[in-house]
C-alpha cells in the first residue's frame, strides 16, 4: 500500500488480473508467497502433507474470492488471512486429531500426526521471523498444537509474524479485546510447554547449526554405522526425551529406557545390522537419515529420519520419523 492508501503496483496488477480472469497472471502473483504460506499452515497443523493441501486450498479460495480483493491490505496479508481460516476450517473438521494421545502423561505427550519440515522447502528470502529457528523447531510446533485453534492462530499471527492486533482481529472476525485475551492465555500455555526455551520469537537467532550440533550428528552417524551402542549411549543425556512417530506409544524419558527399547526391538546387532547415514537438516535442526541394509537386500534403504535437539554437546531430544514413501523429504531412497 502507498502512503495515500492506494494499492501498490503488485496489488494493482493483482486487481487487474482478478477482474480480467487472467489465471496466468494470478498464479504468477500468488505463487511467490507459496513457501511462506506453507510454513504458516505447517505451524498451524504440524503436518507437511496437510500444510501442502491447505496451501493449495488457500490459492483456490483466493481465486474464488479474487474480486473481493480491493487492495485495502497488502496481497500477502490477504493471503495469510485466507490461509489461516482454511487451517481453522480444517482443524474444526479433523476432531480425531487430538494433540495428547490417551494413555500418555502430559510431560510425555506427543503429536502423533507431527511430520518434519525439510529446510530445503523453507522460503529462500524470509521476511523477519517467518522462519526463525525457534518458531520452526519441533518443540515449538508441538507446543503450539496444545493451544485451541483460535489461540494458536492468534499466537502465530501476533507473536511470530508480528501482525497488529487490529489486523488479527479482522482476519479472525474477533474483537481486539478478544485477540488480546487469547494471546495472553496462549502465552501462558507456551511458557508451560517450553519452560527451558527462549520465547522471544520476533528476535530470531542464527539459523546456522553450531559446531556442537554438527559434531554430535557426525558422532551419532558414526556410532550407527559401527553398530556401537555404547558409543551412541554416550551421546545421550540422562534425561533424554525420545519419541518415534507416527507411533506415540514409544515416547520415553531417560536414556536407559530408550536404549532398552532399541535393544528389545532387535537393533544394533553386531554382524547383522548394516547402517549407512546421511546428514541433513529439518525444522532448522540437525538430523540424520538412517539407511538400513538387511542380509537379504543388497541396498541400504531409507529407514528413519532422526531429528536431534542438542544441548551442552549431548542429545537432549531425539525424535524419529518413519522416512519411507516421503519423497518431499528430498532424501535418496537408497544409498
């Protein structure tokens, strides 16, 4: 928008394309926002596949509502409003996706539909804190899922994206007072979910991995490839939190419990398991793609993606994801 309140060049071009029914120009103007809108939907839904679907739904709704755009707000702001409401509609229908699986205590609760988000799909030229590390890490994504959907939307729009309360109120059809109240409640919940984390999300820290993180990933992969269970155990903090998704039943606390589970599952058998590993990053976090070759198979096949949260040079959280049949991870299926 210009200072006089008239549409900018992009908004004017969009309005012209909308009135002309110019699908090619419409796609060109909206497509540039795809990556950041998909990240927004991912924060709301914690699932890459759902985020991709809701981003596509956003563009469909935008096309259907194209003539309602008058340029009173930036095109980007208008698209975020549509995306947020598409996610809220999705969450209203998907009542089966409860954030806390039954049978698990609150501190060990996990989000069974959680999926990792490959760094290669993040916006290449992010604006401010759109992809700040603290707001894309798994711990943040999981914590946000414990908020009611509208509180979730308010927190993301206000505290992550820095939108003014009046704009958020308009987007969600709420009063400014309701937005302020929802934000206060959401912040209390987030402090409870992330007691040891930095919560100043609008002042993003560096996106780069630390030397500690890179070193731990190398050691983690080396221990796997050598079937060195003792070496792997030495990398784990005693209060390790381990989860294997999509099965929330494997959420455990404590390095000992995690190691016992791996042994009972038949992993790390010298002379039997043959591992190869590939370092990568997802959610701005260090990760290792684990490839397993069984005696009857000549190839090392993608098995699991292990995402690590490193604290003081050791692994504090280890989240494993089934990595098979997920081409969007961008990982080779075999090594």
